[in-house]
C-alpha cells in the first residue's frame, strides 16, 4: 500500500488527512490519496494564478514543453498504467493505451496552429482577431477514463496559455496523482496542480474565486450543480455529461460482419464509456440473428482482474455503479425482458457483473431509457426506420450514435437525422484529438478536442490599429 502526494506549485504537497482507494477487482486496498482541505485548495489555486502570466507569454515555449511532456508521459507508461488498472479495474493493456493517449493529446496540441486572423487591412485600419488565455482553469474528471479525460483538458488548456488545478474522482485519484508527479518533471511550477479529496472538494473548486473556467466531465446531476456554481461568478464552463447512445441497424446489414464491432462499441471498459452504445435498435426481420450474435460474444468474453493479461473485461468500478447496473437489469427482467447472456453479478470478490444482453424490452423500460454505464445492453426490435429514429431521438441525451448498413450512403442519411454530437457509420467509439467532441440536449455544453476544443479555453481579443 502506497501514499501518493498531491502536486502543488510543482512539488509534492502533503495534507493532514487521507482516504483509502480500493481495487474494484479484489476489494484490496490499493493506496491512500490526500484529502485536500480548503487551505490546500487555496494553495493550489494561488500557485496556478502566480504561474499563469509567465506561462501565457511565450507560445513557442509552451509548444516545446508540451512536446517534452508527451515524451515524459510515454516514458512513464509502466509507472502509471499499473496504478490505473489497480484503482479503475480495466485491463492493463487498455490502461497502457490510456497513458499513451494522454501523450498523444499533448503532441497534437503542441503542433496545432492558432493563427492570428486579419479581418481588415486597408488605409483606415489594420484589424486582427487574436485569442487570449482565460487564466486559471479548474478541471474535474470522472472515474471511467481518468487520464484520457484529464488530457482532453490539460493539453488544450495549457496550449492556450492557461494554468490548471485538476481534481480527479475519489474512486480513481491515484493515477492522476502519479500523472501530476510525472508532468511536474517537465512543467514550470504551478502550471498544473493536482488535488484530491472527497465530495466537498468539487464544490469548493467551482465556487472558488480564482478559476475563470470550469471544465467538467461527469453526470448530469453534478453538471447542473457545476453550472449553477459557475454562474454566480460568470465563469466559463464546458460540461460533458454522458449519453444514452443508440445504434440503429438497417435491414441490409451483414450481422456476422458487424457483430464484433457492435459488441465492443457497447462493452469496452465494461460499458463504462460515455459514448458507448447503450441501446441497439434492430429490424424485426434480423432481430433474432442480432440477439444471438451479441449473446454469443457476451458469453465468450473473459471477465477478470485487469492485471491478468487474459482478462478482456474488468469489473464495474465501484459498488454504487454495480448496484445501479444490477437494478436496471432486474427492472428490465421484471418488465418482460429476458437476459440471453449474463444478467447477474459474478460470485466472489470484486464488482464483477457478467456481460449482459437483454431482449424483449421496449422504450419505457429503464434499461432502455436511462444511461446504464455498465456491461448491460438492451436490444429493441423495430419495423420502420422512421420509428427507430423517433425512438433514438426520444431522449434528453444527445452525445453520440451509430448506424450500421451494407450501404454506407444510406446509413449516412439516417445518421444525419439523429440528434447527437457525433454520428458514426459502421463503427462506434472512434475518437481522436483532431475530432471535435460534444453533444446535444443534456449531454454537453461546449466542445472538447480539435481546434474547437482549444478555442473553448480562450477568449477573443480584437486588436484595432488606426491608420492615417
């Protein structure tokens, strides 16, 4: 069992209290994370505020440091990934991939050009539109992809000239603490501060006077509270709050050809992905084949401790989420659904829930209507594509969706009618640093990634020079 320090002002920062972090696969104690008091948060915010003016002045130096940051993180993959697996539960190869994705985002933003835009150049005036850093950013990340989603905030925020205070979920704080220690080897003091704590730390951050922006990824309920707190001080916000993402299969799809992609689009990271497929709509004519294909794959997957190289899926990360998934499946079965694979918690230690395919349910059942965020997938039959679209859009969420067909053009026409931020054709869960990520309705306010994500961490300034 190890102690992991916070990073404040570029140095390890001790606190007077700490909390336990457990392995969701075994229940064993992984380590202890610092529990920040208000004074600790004040120190982190003050450090970020001191560092920001100098950090924002030299774009070339920021680019150089971001590239060095990517190299440092890549070199520390074996230092960070086992900690991530131990506290989050995902297979070690996926944890390694998450660390490498963090480096990839740093590289991307180091190279992304942000040119000055000249909108007038004549005898009367030279007018430029520039972008300026906002100041200090408070970033709050969830437990499913603590490093990837931190990188989505750290890399563009720092590239734009901001400094940051990062708070990970109390379920997965340790990997972010290690990441902060690794990044402190390269970053100037105060540019990135990592603080950890229990539920009260998030509100302290959003209400704090120093940050000018809150970047949050998490639940709708918490996102609403973040927005309300930020509104009192007119802080800028980016909120990514999950989805209930549909996959619509058209009647010409080759079920055998797409079954693996469809399954892993739903069950990657044990379904704990905001953009994962949460419900499948299949035409009645091929419904049985779709259900059977998904059930076969669910029954064949190796469920186990992420530290075991043979494991393909790990546990649900925490007990409340396990109980939520189990409750949604039980409710679906009570309303006439049938679990053709899984449908129960695995006996023994850990928060393991068998990969579950539920047939015979309709819209109006909670497993279909709500975001389960776990290894359970309802398959719903439909007879008419317009009806499938109506059902797909009949939700307050609008993060992503996919349409599957042998005719990509036809699928694209259907996908364009789905009310969501990202619509995939014949694939799902394909994300990249250059591709904007956001959603409609309750799913998102603002955008992450690409130049659009960079712009979210800056504000416009017009520089007007008179002539004559």
